[in-house]
């Protein structure tokens, strides 16, 4: 040991990995870091994994929503598990990941299977709550601003929102459905185009906060509508910008800390049953954070 210290020797972990079949490395797939929600989730995941004595192998993908494109990269590494804030994008990819027989823990995935678990926000329930706020506020001209079609969380939010509004369809005009790509600019552009067509919405629910911030700026710059007196706006994710005075945006907090805690619990359980397929779905209720964008004087 003295000689090792003198020589600055560091043990080579590769022989131990080959003998045990365990690397104590976890692949963390990242994408869409321009959205503060994913950046926050990544930071919390990395801290939790390090505290658990696991090494992080960072795998970056261009797709901001799913880990589908990471399949080939992950298959080439000897990792013990995959943890990601992204979702599995299709049943065929879920099957391919299952064939790797490596535990996968992801966020907000509608596709699971053997070896794949997910921690999901109660997106449907939050959509219901958003609709109830619209009904309570007396919204007559509602707008739903969806994310990309392959975004499973956005689809679930839409289902909860639209199902609830349809039950009270006699109280408002036909729901206007718009689509963005989860970016600020797409939210801004969608509302500017809507206002240019002469529409005057009085309630807008955006699938995420990035687009909702664009919505608020579009209302200021492209129309004569004021938030919240003329139109109320809700977002999702409770990113830091939502609390900025210029936005003061009502949003749903996915409670990232709790999602990461549950993800780590699932990971530990999966690693203890590594010889058997492990798959669970855990749902966490989002927390409504009410701010000025829904506080009207009506």
C-alpha cells in the first residue's frame, strides 16, 4: 500500500467489471436542455446517483422528448441501468430496450415493459384541474396549446383538460386547439397567428411553461389583450421563469425532487432483482402553483 501511494497507483476497475458483470455505472440520457425542467431533473439525478455510490455515464441525444435514439449507444456500454427524464417513444423501442435486459427508469413514459419503469406526473389530473379553473373563471373562448404529437405527457394533459371541458360544453364556445414544439418561439408564434385571425381567447392552457412564456409575450405584443383581466394563462413544469415578475405564470410543478427520489427507489429495487424483469409505474400528483396570470378581478 505504501508503494502504491508512492507510485500514485490507481486500481483498474475493468477486470473487476468483467469478473462481476457489474460496472456500478448508470447511463443518464439527456436531451432538450434548453428547457429548464430537463436541466433541473438532470442535476438532481446526477446528485442522487453520486450519493448512492454510482458512476454516471452521460449520453446526449438530439431528441428533446424521447430516449429512442440512445438505444444503440446504450447497448454498446456495460452499464447497470439507465435513468432518464426522457420517455420511451414507441412500443417497438420499449421492446428493444427490454431485450437489453438492463433496467430503465424514465419520466413520463406511456410505454413500459419488462425491465422498463416510469415515474410519471399525474398529467391527466392536472389537465382536469386546469379545466376546472377555466370553468370557475367563466372562460368562454378556451385555447389548448399542445406540445409535439409524440409528447406523451402533453397528450395526457390534453385528455384531462378536454374531457373535463367537454362535460360542460354548454358553458363555452368550441375549444381552439393549437400546437407548438415546446419552445418559447413556437408558443409566441402560435398565439400571434391566432390573434391575427381575429380570435379573442379568454383562457389559454399551455402544455409547458416555455410555450406559455411565449404566449404571454405574444398577448402583449401582437394583440390588445391583457393577462389576466382579458385572458388567463396556465403553464406546466413551474420552471424558474414562471416566477419572474414579467410572467407571473400560474403553473403545475412536477415536483422533480420527489420524482427523482421515487426513480432512485425504483432503481435500487431493479438492481436488487437484476436477474428478473422489473417494471413499475409510479404516479406523482403535480402541485398547482397559482400566480398572477390566473388572478382576475372578475
